[in-house]
C-alpha cells in the first residue's frame, strides 16, 4: 500500500486512500469478481443487474450444467431457451435480450473472442460497450475492470450513498462525474480499483445502509 500512497498528490486522494485502508484492514481482501473465466464474469455482470448475486450464481450454474457457457453457443441459442436457463436471475426475458445484444457485439465484431475485444484501448472499448442496448455504465465498467483487467472505476448505489454522506461528492453528481472523481484522485491501479469497489459494497451492506449504522461503522472516527 505504501507504493500506492506515494503516487497520491491531492488531499482528496489522501482522504480516499485513508478510507480504503480502513476498509481493507477491517474487511480484508474481497476476492472480486467471482467467476472461473473472463466470459463467465462478463455474463455475471449483465445478469446481476437488479438482483442478488446468489440468484446470478443459480443462473450461471444452469448454463454450465447445459454446457452452454460459451460465446458462440449462447449466441446461437434461441432467445426463449436462454431466458428459461437464466430464469433464477430475475427479469429473465429482459436480461436474455441484453445478454443476446452483448453476444451479438462480441461474436460479430470480435469473432467471439474476449481477448481480441480487450485488446482495444479502454475508453474506446467502453464507449462501444455503452452503445450495446442494455449495457449501462456500471455493467460496462464491471466487464472492463473484472473481466478485462482494464483500469476503470465501478460506481454503484453504495458508492454514491457513502461518499455523499462523507461530503466528498454531492447528490447531484451523476455516474460519470463520480467515476472520474475516483480516477482523478487515485493512482491508476487495477488492483486498487477492483478492491476498493468491493470494499465499498461490503461497507454499504454492513453499515452504510439506507438507515445507517454510524455508531459501529469502521469509518465512524473520520
């Protein structure tokens, strides 16, 4: 951590890193994102929209059991069959369409190769992913960071809640403003971005809830 700390040049960056260290020392490494392959991680990033991860695991288990967790196999699968397999993830008809849109993008532009897709420059690829119907900023950044090891910061509801309460961002800030806030003040380090987002989720689930548990929060002293 000391090497990362030395790269920080702004007071806000120092504050952000102080929060990171407190979270890391309290929760420990989170080992995100769960998945055996980059493709599985990308699929999971799409299926986890508006549902708990345990439901995504069931959907992915169905795909594995059917030996279909492969870009071309899923691309060729009828939409109705895909929807049925991912039913545990909720909103399965909508998510099947979104997954199909991503598969069409991957197979038609990159011959089904995530390696080829991730060879593109990060921001250029991010803009292309955002052009895929059903792929929003959080999903795109999750695919880039967790499946592609690309340096981008993932923002979610927990991020906005926590850092608004700490006065570091405002309620009016949108997704992109918050993402750039972290990227401008922290070292461009993939492992840091990965771990920080996971630790933010841990804090949001355990302490910084809609009704906050400030009296026992790991950040209560700051």
